[in-house]
C-alpha cells in the first residue's frame, strides 16, 4: 500500500512493482540525500538477515535492532568486559542443574524463553534454592525460599554487598579466581566499603538477610547461577549492574561449570559467499563522540537522535522490518518527531501495526507459516540446523492477469 498524502492515513492499493519503485528510487538517485546518507535503520527479526543483506549491498551501515539498546545490550557488554564473551540468546544458563538460582529482576515465567521456564520448574522440583530480588512479588518470587523486596534502582548496591560477604568471609571459589582472575587485590580493596550495613539503607534489605543469602550462594557453588536477566535496560547504570552480576558469578566459579554457564557447542557450516559490502565514507550515525564506547551493535535511539538533529549527517529514510518502533522504543514522542523529519518510511509487516500507520509505503510480509527462511544454524548446548518451510499457501490477492500481488493478504 502507498500513502495518498503525507500526514493522513489514507491509502492506495498498488502493485508490488509500484510499491518497490517508490523506495528503489530513493536508493538509485545519486543526488538524493537518502541514497548517499545511508541512514536507514534496519530492524531485522532475530536471524533474519535477508533485508539487512539487501540494504548493506547498497552501502547502508546504520542497521539496528531494538533488542540491543532496549533489552540485552548493557547485559552483553557487562559480560563481555568480564569474561570476554557474551552469553547469547537464549542465554547459556544451565538452570536445570543449578543447586542455587538467583534472580535479580528476572521474571522467569513472565519475560523469558520457554525453555528456561521449563528448566526453572525442573530446578525447583529438584529442590534447588531459589533467591529472588525484585521490588515486585513476581511469579518467580512465589517459588523462592528467599524473597528480597529490594528498592527499585538499588540492585547494584545489593550485588556489591553480596560480593563483600563472599570476599571478606573467604567464601568465594579461590581456585577459579586464582586461575582466571586479574586484579583481585584491587577488587578486594574496593569492595571493603560495601558492607551489608552500608547496603541496608540503600536497598531496604536487612544486613543479616544479605549475609544469609550470600552464604547460601557459596554453599552450592559452583552450581550457583546468578541469572544475567533480559529486558535489563532500566536506570542508566545497567552495564555496570551487568558487570557486577558477571563478577558475582566469577566469585562463585560458575562460568563453564555444571549448574552455571555452559560452554556452547560448535560446528562448521560454511557461510554463503557474499561479495564484500560497499564501505561508507561517513560511518555510522548512532554513537557520536563514542558516548557508548563498548557498544557492539548499532544503537536505535542514536539513529533516532541523528534523524532529528541531522548530526553527524542527515538521515532521511527508514526501512523498518518486523518491529513496531512506536512501542519498541522508549519516548514515543521523540520517535514520532524523527518520523516527521523523514522523507521516506518503508514498513514491512504482517499486521497493520502502529508504525505501519506512519509509513509512506507498506510492504506486506508472509507470516512464518507461509514462507521459507534462511538456514538457521544454532550452537547452544546441543547444536542443530533448521530450515523453515511453508505449511500453508500465502493468501495473496493477485491481479486479474495473474501478475504481481496487489496488496497484503485478506484478513
């Protein structure tokens, strides 16, 4: 569908050729800002690299997913800085074999992968100790032996106090720390000030409860797992909070151990031999002055800011694939300001989402039941290769001559 007039949600059904012609012109016009600016955030579904590959072939460098800036980015950065590796998605957690599971604002059963919920039930059934720190009495908290109603925004203080107990009482895994740790003497000296008594007015958790739960973690190490969480972008100190969770796990020796974080499997599947992508002379727009020096992916909110300000260079078009940016990004008002500054917004989706309502062109997508997808290569605990295949025929409206589909599927 193509919008009749900007600013009004009035649409015209067009053929695929007509719809594609609108945004092909944006790529092909050598004089146009969109073509030369390479300023389109691409929002691919997990492991959906076809749109991303196509746009990168045009020299586009600003490709982002909301899941990094709004969900897992600070968490992955914290673990990368600590262990030199990220923890993947789904996370490399051996929940089923954990003898003590610690959840800090992690709502298993409400916001995590189904497989982890199943493992959580298994660990609980096997008698594992469950420790939950959360301002809200969640479903997971209802299964816990120790529920700590920590004040919002004070997770870091609780984590520091837990580590203080482990180090000052000599309860940490000395072999693991000696073999893999660096700078432990500096770490010990820094931790000395963060006692449970210091943490009490910050967190609202009594010192004896902090000590009791820290000792319970030590009792079951290395099969004690402090879950890294997900949807963990909250207060601005989130990368540091994640580093503290990673360091607590290091003190417990849980990395690469049963009941902790497992090492993923590996296998060699050759990649498709794409030719090299064109290089952008101007680079990415998302991280001016390197405000986030450890970010490993493009930042969606940074692209939005560049779209509004025109700095470090103008962004005039967005190509949004399978994500509803009106709800997926915080500060809806700012997202709408950025959209109003665009010359072109193309949305690919299976439903009439809010972001599709702002689009200049909407390209209808086949649902996962109607399409083939790229080869899916996963190296979790057990490696596997999967190929999605259609189970139903796409319900497309075709022109009387049998040509290209004219619009999205009928409802």
